[in-house]
């Protein structure tokens, strides 16, 4: 691998890869407005000589972009996939007023990092995929297998009426009906600090509405107190959380839990008629989401409440499951995962550890279809969605080199 790595380093164009990332960040693509960035990506794929470059709308005015770069190999393609949308920039300019970082789409380079909305989540990862294939071309090194690109919208969940993985659902329909080839391995370019996230949490969010009957405070016996009922429901939920936490931790993503995230009720000088509770349930790989939901509902229904109390439960965050997102794990002995780790360690010593994703994203759509998938890209998820979003340029550079090694087939015989 060392000779191959040396050839890639010799052909690396620092100016070009920085320009690509800056151009990507300069195109706003807050969820719902992905079209301009999708057009930029389609142009870049044409420049790479990719075939079947396709922009297909998953919702009106909101396209996915897919393409394939041929290799001549009969191996199953590797899928490089990421989402085109970012979270909003409200408050960014105020936070950085008078600073080079003031423009959230300016791509300022400060302290060796490129700053801006989407820089880490996840435009550096998308640019890494394009730059890695271009680097192989520049070095005269062929692809070891076909590379399938897919850039989908609607992953982020911060904007009203969006963020339900509509782009990923559309992409998976194309996989299922044979419109797109089925990959043998997938790299989803969520930021991972150049480690490999081989597992992710699952989740569901529940909004619980407790309804009683209001009454003037002077005659409370005429009412049914929703806040009092909610107290009993909260006690049941916290007891359920304690039972959940007794299960063994998963080695990569830790333990499961139920977290009450909000409560709202009352507000008048009267018996509270309505109270609302929000919660999130974390699942480990191997837990069934339907079973987790039913267990939570059973805990609620087992609570002794006034007969006139009504409890309604809504699940507002369905993704690859009607009520939430499914956990997954790609086993560490997966050959392409091991090979990817070896390539990362060759290009970025000290990186390439197998870890668990401290988030839910869309790779579980793929693993549910039997496609091994991992997260890998430059950037730190812990600063994404904040005014501190940035990506270290050294990490971006090393990610390009690592992915180029992987796409060239490095380590295939020795499995790194």
C-alpha cells in the first residue's frame, strides 16, 4: 500500500480540493432548498466522467442526484452516499459579526479549519468522495470496482414539514425496483473524525397529551386534573426508564434509555385541563422498535388514572420505521469494513477506530436491505448544528487519501 499511497500524495492538488469544498459550502442548502447544491454536484459528476448522472425529484423542486463511475470490474459497486441538506443558519451572522467567519457560506479558513454551515455536516464528506475519484484519475490509478454516488435530500429535521428522509426513501425505491444497481458495501459520509462508525442508535420520539376537564379554582371537585394525572404518568415513565437501563450496554453505542424532554400544561387559575409530555427513547442495536414502543405504551396504560382522563400518544419522527429510526450494526469482521480501516490507518495514522455513531442517520435504510454500511468522513459531529461548525483541512485531506486507497482496492488481498 505504501507505493500506492506515495503516488496519490504526489498527485494531490491542495488548491483544487479546497476550492471544491469552498464552492460546496458557498451554495446554501438548508432543508427544503437543496436544488442548487444538487445541481453543483451533478456538474461535478459529469466532470468526473460518471455515467447515468440523474437528478430525480423526491418532492417538487427537491432532487436527489445519482451517478455511477465505471471500473470494468464485475465486483458489486461500492456506494458513496450522503445528504445534501443542512440545518439553518439563524443567529450565525450575529455570533460571528466582524469576524472572517461572519458569512455562514463564506468558507473562511481559520486556524487550519474551513468554517461554515454544512462544512462538516456533511459537505466535506461529499467533496471527499468526488475528490478521491478525481485523485485516482490524476495519479493514473484505476478503480477496483464501480463507484455508485447518491446524494439525497431531506435528512435534517429542523425545518417545519420536512426532515422525514423523503430523499432516502425515494433512493431506496429505486434500489428496490432495480432502477439503480445494488451495492455490495456502502459508506455514508456523516462526519466521524475519520473513524469508522459501524453501529448506530435507534430512537423514537413520543408526544403524549393528557386531557382532563377544567374547572374554576374555587370548585376543583368539578374538574379532572390533567397535571395530577401527568405526575403519575411521569412516575411510570421514569420507572420504565430504570428497567430499560438494567440491560447490558452495547459495546459501541452504550445503553438504552428513555428521556423525558419536555412538559407543558396549565397556565390559568383553574384546574389544568391539558398537559403535554415529550420524550425520546434510545435503542441499542438488536432492540426491536415495535417492541420498545409497545412496552412504553404498556407502562402508561398500567398507570392508575381518573376514569375521565384521556391519554393520546403521537409519534412525529418516523424515518425508516413509522414511529422512528432503526438501530443497526455492521459486524467488525465484514471484509470491506476491515479493508477500509486499513486504508484509513495508512493515510491517517491514529484514526480508523471502530466506534458507534452517537446519532441516528440513514444508513439503516441500507442495512435493512442487507447492504453492509458504515459512516466515515472528516469532521466532528459534536460541533455540527452549532455556530462552531468547521472541518480541519488536514482531516479532509487525509480522508480523501484514505478513500482513494479504498476505491483503488488497496489491501484487498491482505485485508489490511
